[in-house]
C-alpha cells in the first residue's frame, strides 16, 4: 500500500488538539507505520504594526499522511474531535487522497514538503526538477542536507554533468 495525504474535518478551533490526540492514538495503538504525519495548515502573516500572527489556512481541517488500511482509517475516524474525512461519501466508503499538486501547494506555502528527506530520498536516486530554471530536467541525488531541506543534484547540462543545489520543494521522485 502507498502512503498518501488525506483531509480530515475537525471542530473549528480544535485542530491542534485533534493533531495531538491523533498522534498519541497512532503511537499507543502501534499505527506509526500507517499514520505517518499530521499537519495543521497554517501561515504566518505580518500585521500592519509589524507583529507576526499565525493564521489557519483551512479552519476546521487537518492533513494526514497515511497508508489507508481499515485499521488506520478506523483510528483516524474515531479520534475525538474528528468529524470525518473529506472526499468520502460516508456510508463506509473510504476517502479519496489529495493529488500531489494539491499537497505540494499547501505544504510548500508552509515551507514543508510531502517528501521525507530521511526516508524518501537517498543518494543515487533519480529525481525530476519541477520548479525553477531546471524545471523538467532529471538528475541523480549527490547529497542530502536534511537540516536545510536542500539537495545536491547532478543534472546533464549541454552534455556535461553539473551539480546544482535545489530545495526539497523543487523536486519530485522520478
């Protein structure tokens, strides 16, 4: 099974509490391999007086990266504060995941990526550049800087291997 991102509806204003409860339930029920990440989509805005304010992008919703099994679906659905999944007709139907473009747009606006540097990307793997001046090109990972979410990727430029530094949000696995 493949891990994908899903939108979960919560009570508005309780997103962070639901995130904590869901992470604790996943841990206590041994579901860490199925319920991987829980994200409350937020943006930092600077007001006219120069103060930073964190604002929820989608009040009443959280994003969950998970492998959709019956057990994982049950754990998420029955977490206190969760009112359901978006993209499900109810009636016992499992929800549809977000597209990679939707996930990239939301997480990218928060400075995050759907790819996990520690587990998803290794040296020597092929990647496709999806943003920036090298968009559309393929290359191989030369090194991974986990702390700064940066990669060194070897691209073929004019018949010569050239190593460029890219942000995690600029690439997809090939």
